[in-house]
């Protein structure tokens, strides 16, 4: 498979579908499409992260690799005072997230096309959330962690979800290298998924 969702311009023929999901008690509606991550429904890892993530009041939040938007849009829904920036390399995902923000009545969201965090250079965030693009390879995932560390405000936190079999141990080791061993906490595990929080 030469192409996957971690592509700037997906070539798969468009095949939009509507997904409904209850996330943190909110009934959300998303348009999905071929060529984006988990096009058939909100994936289990994202659901686990959404249920566990903790976001302070009126926070600045970054969702890295937002896909069609479930994680970041839920963060925006949790508090209208949150300012949520959502980034993805995939043009189709970016277009869908903008559409889905509007469909869910969210105006506190900015969506940008971005290779990793390049489109938010110079900005800092209280919370960074990511269900990282495992198919892009470990080097890309670890670069996202490095860039996230640089974009966190003092006292900010990075939240990630990752499957044990897809690199959770090496992800945790990389986070401890960046943030310091005592700064990384396993917040929960569910069906092979691990949620890590790294505090700056």
C-alpha cells in the first residue's frame, strides 16, 4: 500500500459518509471520507484519549494529526472559552474538520494544513493532544513529540494515545527523554491502548 492517510493529497476517490458519535456526553456529527484516518467511525484509540484527556478552563489546545476532527472538536465542545487549533498534513482531513467544526456549531476552532507542527511555529499551547500517525513511521511520531515539547507553555501537558504493539514502550521512552522521567505518567490503558501525559 503506497498511499495512506499520512499523505498531503489523498488520491483515493472521494466517498463521503456521515458518522454520529457520543463523545464526553456530546452527540457529535462528522463527515468522513476515503483517504483519511478511520473513515468508518471514531477509532477506539481516539475514544480512549477523548474520555481521559483533562483540559484546564479557557485553555489553548493543539490537536496534531486531527483527521476529520473528533479529538480537537470534543476539546472545543468541552469549554467554549477553549481556543483549539487543529492541524493535519492531509488536505482532505483539513477540509472535513472545517466542515465538521461548523456542523457542530463550534467557532472556537482554527484548522490548518501542516506537516507536523510547522504551521504553528512561534505559538505555544497549554495542552497538546495527539493520536499519532503510526503508519508514517516511528521517526515521524518521535518528531511530533519533539516539536510538541517545544510548543508547550510552561506547565502545559502533552497527551498521547498509542497501542502497546505499535510502539507504546518506545514512545514512553522518547517522552521521558524529552520531558524527564518523573514528568511522564501513564493515565490509563484500555484494550492494548496506553494514554500518556507528559508535563512540561
